[in-house]
């Protein structure tokens, strides 16, 4: 256990890195960025709960169960805080007897820390044109399960990463497998969202990954106890937006500070929060007005280790746009030259990378066996997802016709494949007419639909209250 009871119980003991083909596994040297000496395998959910206790003991007020649903602006257009969502609206958005209006929280500086692809950050990026001088953000979708395995197979503190199968050479992705305390293994698969085949399903890639001969024996005799999915940012240094604007700033993954070669963003998220706090305190010493811009935050980040760390690895992830082998070669070169190459590779918007269905091959995923592999709805049950039924749908289509008139004929409506919770279903009636059914109650809040929809027609909004997945030890 760490200081003040921090839930740091499992130091990493050894790192392993495998290249997989369909039937074989080859041991590769672990890339330097992926060495975990001195790190701990933890549950981020449990760390977050512990951090909340520390913050509250210092006098910070936390409002769990109230998502920030709206940015508040002054008449001059500066951010002056956020409002939580209204409660007690019915599906049509009308007030019911249980209606309670959202609460306004005002602040001279508002710090946005929404995680990857924040729904409010998306509106701020547009309003303040925060991407005018940066590349588009790029993303991946991570699918995660916790397994309780046979104690005889458990190897406390061991971490394993794989590349290769089941991804083809054009698609960037890989897995992790970490041995936590209490015979628990965290296993997951990450698929970059610049994939091209509209039939690809990251969820089903994860399921078939578990059937590999290097993985399956570990899970046999165990049971899956938890499931979750979440997008993560991959754009790195060249995709960082402008970080400050009138009345507020961005920190953590909503800004895009994840270090992809390390597959870690918690350290940069924490550091950006610390730099933001220090910058705002110093800013308030000199400024008393509302709606100012705390520009020193960006200046202070540029002299912190975050900037250096992200700049050094900026070309590694975009190198994989040209395929696995070029990507590996480029990663070795960039690591050897410590990122000193005079060029910066570009990032491209993920939603624009899909090929037409007519140019793509359908993927025949194996049927779930209910023992090692599962279907989406069984998995969603393990995410403890709950949304009150009578509320406005939180997945909003800008144009309700586009899924059937554009996405289905051109891209086989990829939402029915990429959504890891089976939220989007194409239904064909007796007259051979198609409709899109949105099972919003299953949504695990991964944000992929808001990112990958080729028509950019889906807006993910915060559902009522604290509705959504409830991950106990993830
Ligand atoms: S509906 Fe969208 S945000 Fe929800 S689980 Fe599916 S892809 Fe993720």
C-alpha cells in the first residue's frame, strides 16, 4: 500500500512483449517506453475513489451523480462555469413531476477534465477554434475485462503486451494482460480508430484475441467478472489543441496528453492538473476579473517534462499509418534518435479513414462460446450499466435520416459493428424497410460513435444524473 493508504498494492515484477501470428507467439524485446520498472498495477477506479477522499479531506466539494452538461458563458462570450443536467425530463424532453433544474456552478477559471473526447470540450474546441493550429485528434477504442483466474496460473505483478494478430498489417492495435492482486487478471485489446474496414468490430477482435493459444489456457477455469470499454486519445504532441481560452483551460485526456508508446496517460493527466493549479493560483494573484485567459498554463507546460516527453515520441504512432512493419522500424529509429528528427508526421481524422463497404471484406467473427468469449449484451451486464428508462436519449443524431440513407448503403452502418455495447441496431421490417434502433440504455460511454461515425452525425450528451456504467474494480 502507498502513502496515506493509496491503493498501490502490486508492483510490476516483469514485462513481457509478444508478437502474435494466428497460431504462434514470438517473444520480442520489450520496447524501452513499455518497461514498467517502478510502476504499479492498479485499479484506476479505486485510485480515483481514494483521490476523492484525499480531496474532500482538504475541503474540496465533489458532486458525484451530477455530470456537467452545459458550459456557461458571460454575455461577452467567456466561460463562467458549468451547469449540471436537468433531472426528471421524459423521453420527449418534457418536464415530469420529478423535474429538477440543473445546478449552475460559477468560477473565474473552469478546468475541464472530462477524459478522452469530452462532450463539453468538443463544444469549446468549436467555439474557440482551439484546433486552428493543430492536427486532428486521433483515437483508439480499448475493450477491457477483469478475470478471476485459477490461482495456480496467476503470476502476481506480471505484465504482458502483444502486437500482431488478430490485427492485419494495416490496422494498429495490441493487447495488455496484467496480473493484479486476488488472482485477478486485467485483459484488454486496443484498436486504433483509424481502421479502414467498416465491418471491423473492436469488441469481437478482443473476443477472438482471447482464443489465441498463448492466451486461452490462462483464462480456462477462470471467470470473467467485469467488462468495460473506453476510447483513448492517440494524437499526441501534434494534436494538442490550444489549451486555454477566456475563462478556462483543458487538462488530462480531454486535452490529449496520453503518451501512446508508453500506453499511459495518468501520469501526464496528473501533472497537467498540477501545472494548471499552480498557474491559476499565480494568475489569481495578479488578476481579479472574470473571463480572463490563463496563458501562463501553456507556458508552464512547455517548460515541464510533459512537453519534452510527448515531443520525443511524437512520430511513433503516426508511423503505424503506413503499416505494422514500417511502424515498428520507424519506432525503433525514433527511439534511437530520441525524437530529434527534424520532421513531424501528420495525424488524420479517424472518421475519414473508413473505406466504402463495397471495397471492404465482411469479417466472419467466431460465435461466442459463453466460456472464454461472449456476446456484447452479456458483456454489458458485467459493466453494471444503468440508465433510467424515461429520459431523453443521450445519443443524438444531427440528421436522423443519415444512418439509413448514407451510412448503411455506403459503409454498412459501421455503428452496428464498432459500438462495443450493441447500442446501434439496423432493423429490417417485413416490407424490407430499414430503420436504426438506438438501445441507449446499454451505452457504456466509450464515445466511439461520436468519434468514428463517417458522417459525424452522432452527438454523445451526458445522460441524466450519474447514469452509465459503474465499474467497481476496473
Ligand atoms: S453508443 Fe457510442 S458511446 Fe455508447 S457504447 Fe456505443 S459507441 Fe460507445
